[in-house]
C-alpha cells in the first residue's frame, strides 16, 4: 500500500500544515503502509496553459517537475493533500498542481484510490479548504475519507491527533476497499458528464478516448 503526502505550503520545515500531513503519514505507517512526502513548493511546476495536449497525448507540453510527481500520484493507493489557507483558498502552488491534473477529471484517473485533506489557517477557513480539496479528489474519481485542520490560535496537538487517526482511517479504507455511497453518486455523475464530452471530442482527444475504451466505460 503506497501513500503519497503532498504539502502545498511554501514554508518548508516551518510549515504547520506539514505537521498535519506528517501526522497522517505516521497513521498510515502504523498500519503497515509505505509513505512518501512531497514538498510541492520545492518543485518547479508551470501553470496549465489550457492547450489540451494532455487530452490528446496523455502528456503535458511543459518540461518541469510535474510529470514525476504525477506518476507518483497515479502510482499511489492513497493521497494526503495539505494546504494552508491563503485568502480563503488553497495556496497558488496547490492550485497550480490541481490545474495541471486536468485530464484526471476527464479520465477519472484517481478512480479506485482514496484520499484525504489537511489544512491550517491563521484564524479561519481550514474547513473550507479541506472541503475544497476533498471535492477535487472526488471529482477526479477518488473516495475522500475525511479531513483534519486547525486555526493557529488553537494548539496544533489536537489536530495532529486527528490527523494521525485520519491516516489510520485512510489505510483501513484502502485495505477494506471501503465504499462511500454518498460519493458514488458524484462518481456516476462525473462519468456520465465526461463520458459524453470525451465521446464528442474523440477525434481530437484520442488519448482520452482510448483510455475510456480501455477502462470499459465507452465502446469503440
Ligand atoms: C498569503 C497568505 C494568505 C493567508 N490567508 C489567510 C486567510 O485567508 N485566512 C487565515 O485564517 N489565514 C491566512 N493566512 C495564514 C495561514 O493560513 C496560516 O499561517 C497557516 O497556518 C500557514 O500554514 P503553513 O505554516 O503550513 O505555511 C495567510 C497567510 C499568507 C502568507
């Protein structure tokens, strides 16, 4: 079982959000999983320029650190995404990563994986950020198992304990292939919506169409 944690704070080892990502990874490790941590802000990841090349070829035109991270994301069984609250949302670095994964929505590339979100805020907004991250994970096909977060005017220890438990929940969900019936409806809706879109564009989005056929979700 492979779990990848990604921290979207630019504060490196000083990051409070990092403490929560690490606590989740500790939780998955006691369950026997292999855990890896990526510091997103140390990577060079360019903006998506909406050229649509990934829809056609499955590869991005930018030559930067994205593909190596994306390969790790796609090879993982579980994901932990962490971001501090920046003006009520995720950091620009986390949003840039999400945008670059645009074909993950079209092809539901996180299908079969599980994920969770952590966030810290100066005063408020960590729930909104973890809800946003989990919504994106589900939109890309994953099941979201929960979240943990804190405001910096509260002690971080409680959130760290919650994050540790979240890691155990993540590992258990993967091991038992736990189903989340309330998220199943979203997966069905996304597959219906993007199935139509990929079918409509199949002459141009050859890579995505071939992927859908391989998955048995569309017929040739
Ligand atoms: C550019 C910027 C924007 C921020 N926006 C918010 C905000 O909207 N709400 C909030 O409560 N805290 C905000 N903060 C504070 C951070 O969310 C908070 O310090 C967080 O714990 C930092 O996490 P980190 O240590 O992992 O980087 C902001 C900080 C920065 C640098």
